[in-house]
């Protein structure tokens, strides 16, 4: 009597196939299926169908495992594989980190420590390539650490640590027609959201803002991820002349069925977007950037006021309902260490640039 792969629990037959040791953390010790029958003859017939299916599942897991292993086999886990400068202050870093790339979702962020004596900097994941094993961040050099990164993080450089993905992934449930607004620092982080929404079948209108035409980046990427794209520049050298709120208002005027706005950028911009949508009652999601330290909900540094509640942006966010966020509190907390930040930048500039920062 051939009972290979079959075992009986109670009065029901099961089929079970052992998983190779290298795949056990992915698939468990074995794969099993209940055959919902107590009859051995029926169980044997079902087994002959199911065992090849389980073998296919193991083969697919092996392929995933091999691909990940190949990607991880390069020398450094945190190597900068590509750098692109969008302007004097804004630059893109593509970082080799296969596990992070596998796990990353739109809306999440990483903590980057560029060297062993540096400061952790939270940066939104602006793109990720699961097959290539890379994540992309776009950095604006505003203070000591980000300027230091601008100087040292060239292609081939190794970062001391990259932790993530942190924060909650964006929640796209119920979003069918969405305006994705990115201004300044927020242009890059809003891109994976637009792409993910498009992939889920939503109608996506992108509104991105820059100071002038020379600073525009990722126009092609946005055009492929959006059904419509409105570019706004302060001086009118590309797209419409004005702030992203003007583009947002145009999008809402042209589409009375917009059901979601996602706004990412400086707090004043996100607040203005939330105020623009409030009279229309359109759900507006903003991504908050309070000062963070550990990024895991332990230090309390990133606390924000949302409605009557105190929330921690690193674990409860960073995305929140823009109509309920206390932006005045956020902005005042962001300014808590201005004196220390200026001092750190001055000392670093004198040592490394031979000048005092202004
Ligand atoms: C969830 C999140 C996502 C972010 N995504 C990006 C991004 O994609 N690209 C980008 O360029 N910047 C991003 N930031 C902001 C970035 O972390 C700060 O600009 C950076 O930490 C400044 O460090 P610095 O030493 O260069 O400047 P500093 O002179 O130390 O600070 C300049 C200003 O940056 C803010 N800041 C300083 N330290 C921190 C910190 N530890 N955490 C948060 N803000 C801080 C403060 O408002 C401060 O006034 C993000 C912040 C958060 C919280
Ligand atoms: S960064 Fe410490 S609690 Fe959020």
C-alpha cells in the first residue's frame, strides 16, 4: 500500500512534503495540505495531484532564495551603488540593501548613519527595486549631517548603517482618484505612492513643485506613474507659475470626484494643502517629519499632536490625517535645537570647509 507523503490525523488524511533546510525559514519545516477524506484510495489520488504542486511551490521559493542570495553576495551590505545630483543641495543615493528592498513599502522611511561617529538621519524611501536589491533616497543638504553626506556619499562609498523599513506603509484602501502632491523634499517620497496607486488601478494626478525649471527632476518617472501631471514652479519657467496648492486647486476644480489627496513636503506646504482640501471634505494624508532619534517608538522625540491625541510619528506614522494634525506644534518642535544645529554646522564647516556656515 503506497502511503508516501501521506499521514493521518484523526480520521482525515493529509499530504506532507519535507522542505529543504535552506528554505525552511521561508516555508517552514514541511508543506502540508488536508485532503478532507478518510478514504485511503481517494487520498492517494489527491496526493498525486498535490505533491507536484507543493514541489512547484518549493521550486519558486528556491528561485526567490537564490535571487536574494545572489544580490546579497556583493561585498558591502550598505554600498552606495549610484548617486545623482539634482541641484547643488539635492542628491539621490541608491543603496544596496536587498533585504530592505524586499520589505520596503511606499510611505516608509529608513535611518541612515553614514559613518560610525555620525548622526542618524531619517530619510523617506523614494524608490525601491526588489530584483536589483536597492533602495533609493533623495536628500536635501540642510545641516551638518546632510551636508557631510553630500560631500562623502559618492558612488562606491559604504554607509555605516541603514535601518528600516520603519514606519507604517501608506494605506491606499478606498482611494480611487488621488492627487499626489510633492513639494521640495516631498517630490521624491510621493513618487512611490503615485506608482503604487496606479498599479492598484487608481486614477492618479501628480502635482509637483520646484523653484525653477533647472531643479525639476523625475518628470519622466512621474509621467509614467500618473494619468495627469501638473508641474508648478515659483518663477513659471516650467509648468504653471505658483505653489503646489495652485496645482492642487486646479486638479480639484477639474475633477469633482477626487477622494484622496496625499501631500508630502515642508510642514507649511502640507498645512496649506490640508486647508485647500478641508472645504471639499477630501481625505488628506500628510507625511510628518518631526525630529527623530531612535525611530522605534522608545525616545518620544518624534511626538506629534493629531486631533486630541499624542502620536509618535516613527511608529504610528509618519502618515496622518492632515485635517487633524497640529502643524504649529510640529513646527515649533522642529525648531527646538536650532542653536545646537547651527553650532554643529559651524564647527563642521570650519574643520572641513574652512568657512563658517551662514
Ligand atoms: C520620517 C522622516 C522622513 C524624512 N525624509 C527626508 C527625505 O527623504 N529627504 C531629506 O532630505 N530629509 C528628510 N527628512 C528630514 C531629515 O531627516 C533632516 O533634514 C535631517 O535629519 C537634517 O539633519 P542635518 O544634521 O543635516 O541638519 P540639522 O542642522 O541637524 O537640522 C536641520 C533641520 O532638520 C530637522 N532635523 C534635524 N535632525 C533631525 C532628525 N534626527 N530627524 C528629523 N529631522 C531632523 C530639524 O527640523 C532641523 O531644524 C525626513 C525626516 C523625517 C522625520
Ligand atoms: S523617534 Fe523616538 S519615539 Fe519616534
